[in-house]
């Protein structure tokens, strides 16, 4: 019993020493767990911060990209707006220029019509006076016709026979049938052609010959030169109504062309030449090389860039020698009709001057004994397609058209039929303006 009690006491004493250690170990374990929990909790907070920082950076990047996109879009829209405004201004400027040009053309046409009407009135009055004077002279001469002593009843003072102004009567009285059409028998041309009578005059614009389109932005001196050129054309070319022309046009043309191309002798400069079909012709441009705007107005029309007259060549450089900057771009060639023949004398209506193939500069006109065909170097405005910064557009340019004008002895001057079917008289002597 005593032994049992002693053992029990020993066990209790051992337990009393052991329990504090166990309790301490438990406390240490709890403390360790708490630290681990705190560590875990601390570690979780760091991840969240990193996640938040990453999200913030991504949001900032997206905002920056969005701002850049908006800025680029705004710049693009601004550029497009500026381009539209610029295009709109250019369109308005072009429309304004077109309106100004149309107004100028309308005013110029009205002024030309007034001038032409005034000239027509003056011409009619002059013709009436001439007729009255002739009638009066004829009446004064009639009583003394039988006393003129061997003159065959011919009027004095160079007066024309009644009806002599009409081409068919004049030709019939000049050597009989056939021979009267030979230009070698015509005799010298009159120093001053007689007034045109029995014809009505129409404005050139109504006869298929519009006025040229000059270059833009001309200075006052160039404007004055352009106006002079236009008046030269109006004074030196007299157009007849369509269907009205002197009699025997076809016969005159055929007879003169045959005589001219059959060994006619002339000279260019100091070089004598003999004209024939083998050494006088146009060098035609191949159809594949024609300008895109050129469409022959009728069969037989061609486009050339040079010609030969009695083996003397004249190229584009010669044609450009009389071209002025205010006339616009230089032509790349010239139009010519069926049967056109190069001639020793080229007449420029706009300059009221004469030229000879291969000879640079203006020269005196044909001598009085020259009654063969001449060349009229007409200038006609045409619209051609051109490429501009605004895209393809149509632009006015002046082109050259070559016409053979034939001499009509009954009227003392040359005339030709233009490509629109109008007969046009050539009157270089009647130009009231000084040479350009």
C-alpha cells in the first residue's frame, strides 16, 4: 500500500514537470502557425499589388494607344478636310475663270459683231456710192461713145464694162473658152483690188472660223498684240454666206493646179526652183502617229509636220518661227485638205504677213505677175484632252490648217473654200493695221 502510494506520488511529480513543456510546445506550435498564416497573408497581398500594377499599366497603354489612334484619325480627317477645301477652292477658281473667260468671249463677240455690222454698213454704202458713180459715169459717156475714134466703143479712164465684175463674164471675155482659165495668161494683178460687189459678208465665227483662244494671264502688251492679231484676221479674211461663191470655182482650181504643178518656175530666196509633183508635196504623218485629238473632218484630209517645195524643205521649226508665246502651246503639226499643194508664198492672216518655205522671217508678198495659188495659214482653236493635277480635262489650243487659195482675175484677189464649206476671200492689201 505504501509502495503504491509512493509510485503514485512519483507519477504525479513527473506529470507536473512534463505538462509545462507540452504546453510550451503547444504554444510554440501555435505561434509558428500564426507566423505562417501571417506570412501567407503577407505573400497574398504582394500578388494583388502586382496584379493591380499590371492592370494599371495595361490600362495606361490602352489609353495611350487610344489617344494615338484618335490623334491619327483627327489628323487624317483634318487632312481630308483641308484637301476638300482646297479642291473646292480650285473648283470655284476654275468656275470663276471659266465664267470670266465666257464673259470676255461674249463681250468680244458682241464687240466683233458690232464692228462687223459697222463694216458691213460701210461696205454697203461704199458699194452703193460706187454703183451710183459708175451709173453716172456711164450715163455721161453714152452720148460721146461714137466719137472716140477707133477705140471700139471702149469706155475711157479704165472703167469696167457693164457686168465685168461678174467672174463668168470676165473670164469669157479673156481669150475664149479654155485659154482664159490659164493663170499664165492673166496678166499682172491690180495694185488695189476692186471692191467686192454682189456678195454678202458674214462674220468669220459664222463661217466656221472662230477666233483663236489666247494664253491666260497676258500682260498689257501681250493683250494688245492678241487684239491686233484678231483684228488682222477679221480685216484680211472676208467670208461669204454658205452657197455663195464666185462662178467657176472648180474650173479655176483645176486649171491653176494643173498649170502650177506642170513646171512652174519661181525662186525661194536666191535659189530658182521648178515646181512639179515630184518635188513639191507634204510629208504626211503616219496615221498611227496622229495626235489623239485629231479626227479628219472629211476623207482625204491629213496631218503633216513638214513639206517640200521644189526640193526646199520646211519643217516644224519654220512653222514655229512666227509663233508667239501668247498664242499658247506650239502646234505639233498642221492639218491639210485633199489636193493641198505647198506654194512659194504663205500668208498669215493673224500677222498680216507673208513667208516663204525654208526662209526665216517675214518677207514681201508675191510680185504683181504672180497669179498662181498661195497658201493661207489659218489658225483655228480646238479642244484637246490633257492631264492635269485635277485629272483629265479638255484644254483650248490653237492649231494650224493649210488652205490653197486660188487667184480670181475678175476680182483681183485670191479665195479659198474652208473645211466648213464657206468661201473666203483673202484681202492682205486691205488690212488697216500695221504688221505685228
